[in-house]
C-alpha cells in the first residue's frame, strides 16, 4: 500500500512539472520578452532607475527559466537530462541558475529600495534614485554573483553511484554544499529578498500615499505611482511564492524527519509543487504588470502597434514605393510639414464632464467629424456630445471655443519635454533632462541646438513673451531671456535671480501684457523689463494652501490649489483680492494657461485615468446664473505624457514619448 501511494505521489509531482511547468515556461519566456521590449522602447522607463531594475530582472528571469525550468520539463516529460551526458552542461546549468536567480531577486530588492528613496520627501535620499547609480549597482551585484558562484563550476561533477551504477550531477565538496544550501539558497535567495522587499515595499506605499500632498510634476507623480504599484504587487506575490519553497527546502535538510517512505514521498511532492510555484514567480512579472497597471497595458499596446507594427508597415510601403521608382518624385513634392502618416489628427474620443459645482440639465446631441468645427449654441443651455468632443455651453466670451479644430502634426527633437512658440518664425524645444535647447521652425525643421550654458541649472519653465518678443526661460536658480537673431544666433541673458525655494515648493511664474509675476510664498511683481515693483502676499484664505500652478490674464491672476478637490482662485491682478472661486472634479491638473480674460485651458486627468484637453470658460459676474462652458477632448494615448501650451489663440499639444506636436488651431 505504501509503495503504491509513493508511486502515486511521484506521478502527481511529475505530471505537475510537465503540464504546469510547460505553461509556466511558455508564458514566462513570452512575458519576459514583452517586458524587455516595453522597457527598452519607452524613454520613461529607460531613464527611470526602477524601470532599469525591472528590465534587468526580466532578462535574468528568462535566463532562470531556460537554465532551470526547461531541463526539469525535459527530464520529466522525455527522460532527457543533459546534465548526465555532458559535464560542461552539468557545471554551467547550476552556475547559470544561481547567478540568474540571485540577479533577479537583487533587482526586485533594488527596485523596492529605489521606489522608497524616489518617493521620499528628503532630497538627499532622492539623489540616490539615479539612472547612473542603477547602472553601477546592477553591474556591481552582477559581478558579485558571477564571482561568488564560480565554485559551483569547480565542485559540480559527475558522480557514479556504487549501489546503482547511475551517474548523477552533484556537488563533490561538502562544505560548499552546506554553503549553497544555507547561505545561497536560504539566506541570499529567500530570507534577505523577502525581508528587504517587504520592508521597503511598505515604506514606499506609505510615501506614495503622501505624493498627492507634495509639489511635483504630474509626469513624475504618475510614473512613481505606476512603478510603485507594479513593484508592490510583485513583492506581495513573491512573498507567497518564495516562502513555501523555503519551508519545504529546509524540511528536506533534516534527515530525522523523513525515515518513513510515504512521508519522504510527500516531501518530494511538496518540493515539486513549490518548485513549480517558485518558477511561476519568475514567470509572473509581465502578467503582474499587466493586471496591476492600466497604464502599462496602454504602453504595451502603443509599443506593439504604434511603434513596431507601424514601422513594419511603413518599411513595407517604402520598399513598395522604391520598387515603383516613385520615391524621388515624392521627396521633391513633399511639403514643409512633417506629415508622413500623421496628416490626420491624433484619434480622439470624449466623455461628458461637467464641473462639480455645476450640472448640465438640458442635453441634446449631434454628430460631427473631428476635423469639422465644434457646434455650440449661444442662446440656450445646451449639451453637445460627439465622438470626439464634450461641450456644455450657455454663454460665449471673447473666444468662441466651438471654433477649435485639430490641424497638422510635426516632429520635435527627441527628449523634448518643454515647448514654447511665437507662432510665426520659431518654436523653442527644451530637453530639461540633458539641458539641451533646440530652436526649430513651426513646421518642424531644426534651426539651432545648444546646451544650456550653466550645467548646474535645470530648465523648469519656458514661455514666450509677445511684448518683449523674447522667450523667458526659468531655471532652478534664475530667470533668463532668450532671443533669436536673423543671423541664426541665440542670445541668452541672465535677467534676475529667482528666490530660493524649499524642496516641497517651486517658483510659479506667469506674465501678461504688463507685468511678470513670480510666486514663492509671496508674489513678486516685475515689469516686463524685469524691474522689481513690489512684493505682495496672498489673501489669508489662500495662505494655508500650497499653490500648484499659476497663470494670468491682463485682469486676473488664477491660482490652482488642492483642498480635497482641485480648486481655482481668480484674483484681481492689481489688488490681489479674490474675485471668483470654483472647483473641478479632475484627479490631476497640469499645464494651466489663460487664453483670454475668462478662458482657461489645461490638461485634466479624470478618475478613469484618461488625460483630457480642457477649455473652461467662466463668468466673473456674480449675478450671472449661466453655467460655464466646458469643452474637453479625451486623448486615446493617455499613457503618453501630454503637455499643453498656448500659442496665441492656438494650442500646442506636446506628446513627450513620441516627440510629436499636435496643433489645435482656432478658426477665426
């Protein structure tokens, strides 16, 4: 009876390895490759230390699946064990298995530590979240594991059993065997990774809960939230998959617990099951990232279909045109715009979004094309919902937002994340990561490129001042003017030093036709020739809140701050008294600008996670009962960073990841 039970338990373990292991191997290899493709294709991951750790972890996981799980499947399914026929494979397989396993677990530990320091409020700790540090740490630990496991190549050998005469691949040094069991497998491979990831995972989760209360760019905030969520779910999954294997492995090292054959067979079955579960952990990152992050799902679709599939299609079309010998004529007739396959607007969709303080009560709908003007009614409250636009309208001001339409798309230099344009001759693009400035034409042709003169200063703000006919560039320490001469030279002049700022705050800068305003705890007012006039304080109702953004028209200063919801305060630009306040139900708001006295435009992120280009018209007449006008366009590729910059009455939507700009033109 005991022999039959022992045989049954061994059969269950073998079948589990064959079927569950095979599925795990296929999913792990495909998922690991897709992870590598996504992490290498998107700059947001390439420049992120945590993204780099996850990239190396995915590569190590593939090596782990090939060196460990594949041989187990072949042995269980086909009785093929290359380690018994090849001494080289016997030595290299176990060596590669240990190096890949330790490298993978080290990367998830480093990723959890990086998410903690990157979301920490202390600047001296945040400096450790650096891509160069990530490269060095990964290189150092990889070399350590490569060197530490060299004895495995030396001491693994073919041993012939005296009783059965069978060859086995085993360790021939008892001391190194004990070192491998307790130090490498238990401590380095299980106890330390579980302890480190759980501790720093908890600390990272606590930091992320506080991100919303600290001033940081929305792009950085969303990326930190995404990576932290992905890492935390991976940590939780790792705890429940690594721990059972560690317990069973320790039990097997106690000879006195397994004299009974049935008990010993049960432990072997438990070892087979927990080993498969262990490999599921190494195969799981792609599935975990996919399930835990909707942003990662959208990034995957974008990389596969918008980058690789579209590139293959364009290459096929290029080869076809080349075979027909028509490319010369096409190049000669190409217009000044960078059209390619982007001559049509970026696909858009919409959702009806009334502000929280107002509601739309009289809906009606009509259908329009994205290239057609937006219809609105100036006489009666109307809600118009189309395939691409949501519009709530009761009153029109100086700008008729129904006249906006999507125009052409241009290519901007790679890495551009700040943009401004004079709408006539030049557009200024800034790569604030590398501190490189590119001057291009409004149609996308490059004019001039240079590095910012002072490498210690990072460019933070950029806008065009129409009165002085110059670009204003705000760095971390100073405000400079930048002018482009007809001889194609750029002249940069430092105009004034900006006030020092605490870590949790930043200088907010805006200008109108008469004044320049710089806010940092107080408001410094300058002429457009940058002569200081006076310093004023905010009204007491606003001093208790941290201001997130500032914009202005000739009559008003408009502050955005967070207090339970996103709120706006409209102040008189002269007396700084509050004229009007309202709130909007967007989760995040960025790129706030004023188009005219009563029209705001910004990027709003709703609770569903989609970025929407929003135009908001309000009335400063307290006796007016009309609802404000809200127009928004939802961007399908919301996983890409989108910035919005006003260009006179026109709008420029900058897509950082794809380095393209969509013009939203005003039909006069």
